[in-house]
C-alpha cells in the first residue's frame, strides 16, 4: 500500500533504441524506456518501451482495477513498443490517459500514431483491442499539465529528430525530471533543459553516449552522461540518474561510468531495472 504522502520512482526499462537481453546486460537490464512514478495514490508512467511489459505483469498481481497517466517523451518505436504488451490495458475495469507533446504542432495526433503502430501489416490486432478506458491527450511541449492530486508537470521541447518532450514532476515539495532523447550542442548548455531541471531533486537524463563518442553520432538525437553532469551543476540540481543506455554498452562498461560519475557527483548513479528511488 502506498502512503498518501509517498513519492517514489521505479525503473522498468533503462535502454535506448532497442531491447538488448543477454548475459552482458543482466545487472542493468535490457528493456527499453519505462519509468513508473507514484505521487501518493496517483500513478504516472513515463514512456512505454519494452519495460512496460514487466510493469503490467506486476500490476496484474494485485488483481485490483488500476488507472494511470502515461506520458510519452515521443513515439519512436523503442518508447512505445511495450504498450501492446501492457496487459492491464486489455481489462475493461482499468483506465489510462496517454499524453504526448511533440505531435500536434507537426499535424499528427497521438491516437492516430498508436493506431498506425497496431495495424496490419505491422501488428496482428488493432488499438481498439485495448478494452481499458483509454483517453488520448495532445499538448504542446512547454505547456503545464495538472493530472490531479496536486501534481504539477511542467514540460519543455527537446532536441530530437521528430521532436520530444521533457517533463518536470512537482509534488509534495519535491521535484523529479525526466529528460531523455535530447541532443546537446557541444560547448553549450540547453537553456530549455536548464529551466526544466532547475533545483530538481532528481534528474533522469539521456546518457546514451560519452563525450568521446559524441562526435560520431551528431544528428542522432542523444546526449552524453558528462553533459548531464554539466547541466546538473549549472542548474543546482540534486541526484543525476543516467538513463537510455546504448544497447551496445554492457554491464562492465556501465560499472566504469558509474565509478566515474560517483567521483564527479557523489550520490548520483546509473539507472538499472528494478531501481527504486524514494523522495
């Protein structure tokens, strides 16, 4: 049972681009992006990557009707592939509200994008097979959202091909930011990201690459763990959590990054599946 005053974050998928199961990724996990947050009784999910499947299995064990708000950073496949395998969405007693901030200004709609995902010849059954009460919300990155229970979510556009949205969750005097799939300019701190993470307690940040690798991946829409450190220092933010790991980066390589990160920002860490942070 979650306390009415409890704020916590749990990581169900921490990889980017494609799931990468196998012996080299056992410690950190191989599922793609999915992060659960609980603000008292309000359930929030950030991204619907393959990590959404084990989240759904966990919720099924409670055998109680459930509802949640699902906030997508964007709709690239690695961030939505788990939705068709999220079993609670098939149960009519459940309810989910899905949000996206990158589509409307480009002439698209979230419901239409997900219908395309779950349509022949790409998928065997349509979106309508999800029998839970589903609502779809298209907003513009930069809007402020209030899903209820006193939770305020501020948003910002991110630099990613096709657009993406970063989120700042404020509740109970604490702040958690979810900033993934954003590309920085070398030698510059993105002012939109700085405003979003200003004074945050926890910053979950796109750490797909290292500074040394970055030059080979310009235009791919991702950042580095060292840029995350620089942003958090400049924004007087608290704990940095590295996220959206390159699928080719094995557990030993992530251990080495974690050791370097601990020297630069004690208390910060590398996200792994199953990690729970309590604020």
